[in-house]
C-alpha cells in the first residue's frame, strides 16, 4: 500500500513539473528563435541564451515546490490524524488563498478530533470507575463467548481478579449457562465469592461490527432480607405496643387483687391457691414483657459507631465469658478494624453461645479463628455439635429450636453484620461433624468484600 501511494504521489509531482515546463517552453523557444535570427550582437545572444532557460527552469522549479510542498504538508498532517496524533498543526494556514483554507480546515479537524479523543478518554475513565464501584456483577462476552470486560464485583463473585477472567471462555469460568435460556430470570446459586438469590439480565450489543453479549447478575438476597427485616420490625412495633398496653394493667390488677385477698381472707386455704394463681399471672406477664423487650431490639437497632477494634482482643474477651465447654482460640493474624465494639461483641457472644449449646449435646468443644481476606476479616466459629438439618429458617425472627430460646439471636446478629457492610453465614462443616459460623466484616466500612 505504501509503495502504491508513493508511486501515485511521484506521478502527480512529475505531472505538475511537466505541465509547468511545457507551459513556458513555447515562449522560451520563440524568444530564442527571435534572438538568433535578429540583428543582435554575439554577447547579447549568448547572454540571453543562458539567462532565459535558466530563468525558465528556476520559475518552473519554484512553481513545482509551491504546489508540491503544501501537498506534502497536508499528507503529513492527515497521516498524523490517521495515526491518532492530534498535536500537529499546519503553519501555512494564514493566507487567504485556497491552500490556506485547506490548511485551516485540516487544523480545525485536528482540534475537533483532539477534543473528541479527550472526551472519549474521560467518558471511558468515568465508565470504568462506575463499573468498578457498582455492586452488581457485570460481564461482557464477544462472539466467541470469551470474556472481554468484567468489573470488580463480577470478578469477586467468581473468586478471581479481572485479569484472571479476561480472554477466557465462558465455560472455563462457569458462566456458560447464563449465555442461554430465559432472561431475565431469578435463581438460587452458590458462587466462590457469594451465595444467595440472583437476578440474571442479558442484552446484546455490537462492537467493531461483531455481536457481543452483556450479562448482569444482581444479588437480591440482601434487598429481600432488608424488606423482610422491615416487615418484622413493623410487626414487632405493633405487637410490642399492643401487648405492653395489655400487660401493664394485668400486672397491676394481679398485684391489687393479691393485696385485697391477703387483707380480706388472711391465711385461708383457698386464699393460698388464689395467691398462687395470681403469682403465676404476674410472673408470666413479666416474662412476656421481657420477651417483647427483646423482640423490640430488632426494631430499635442503632447505627454502628465506628472505632478501631482489635479482633484478637475482642475475641479473647468474649471467649472468657463461656465456661460450659472448652473454647480454643486458634493462632490467627493480628488485625484492627473499624467497627462498633459493643455490637460486634454481641454477635460473637450469640454465635459462641450457640456453638457451646450445640457442643454440649455431643460433649465436644468450640474453636475460634480468623483470617484477612482482601479488605475484610473473616471470623470462624466451629463447634462439634450435631450440625444443622435445615438453613431455611435460621435467620427468621421468632423461629427457634431451643426450648428456652427467643428466636432473635441469629436475626439480630445478621442485622448487625449487614449494618457493618458484612455478612453472616452458617453451614455444616465439610471436614467433620458440627457447624461453622462465618462472620465477615470489612476492615473499614465502605471497603469491598
């Protein structure tokens, strides 16, 4: 291609030179004929014979350069624009002739392309930042089903980095099933970087004339849990208000009736039975009042107050409170996180107490450990209990399998974890009997897990 363009340009330059030479040839020949046929001296004849062709050739060369050099300038400018270099400008654009107009237009074109390039770079940077910060997994596949684009949330969902996924086939990364089938759709799935309920959305677009597909996976679990939590909070507020309004007069009337009976009947045998019944009414009313106070904590959980907290110090302080079963702290790295110490401490108390309750059934123990994972710390509580038979209702308020349980411990713990932008999961241990509770908290709130 370069040779063809060079030959075309040489041919144009030769044509211009021939036209300029041919344009002056008749006049020079005529002048020389008249010079030598006329009555002129020898010195004049030879002098003009040398000067006329020299002047003719010099003017032809100047005309040639006046046409060819601006063309070469324009070629260089347009070549730079084609290569993406928009910094070059032509210096011959000050004249008011046609050539000056052409140079000015090329300079204006370069300036326009430069602004467009700058806007495209800024828009691309903005899009990259938005994709990186958005909490939705996004994948772009080319016509061969290879990953061309993935954001940070999408890479974290697969337990990889974006560099590990780009150019890999959808089958290799476990996403081939999302390139076909119904969309949008909702499904339950466990990934390396998360589990829960997901919504799949898929769309097609073209780039460089080739078809591409965009796959978006949105985690619905936290949104559904938030709606569920708000519903339970509304129920708790209504129940607490109505039951407390009834319990207060019941306790008051029970005490009043008891005093009247003691004053009127004394130690009569029947009076003892009535007093015992009134004591039961009063006791159960107080117990129900305390129970509703515990439930009301779900609706009044304050926002976490963040302060530096040492994980090791926090865990050791909670472990000292459990005396029923042996609790072992496995050597783990020192790490300090920003968290609400009181709230996280309450979560650990609930989890370690549940683990101890389970281990009592099998005369086992409890082990606590933690590790740093990216910008988060993962705390593990392992027990030797019988394990869990079902996880469907584990975090449902008021649901409990313990005779004396209130059913709010795990729900409150997960609420605290999510208020810290973390997660709480429970699952049976794969390496033996028992259960593992995993509390994941960011080292600082706002960090991506």
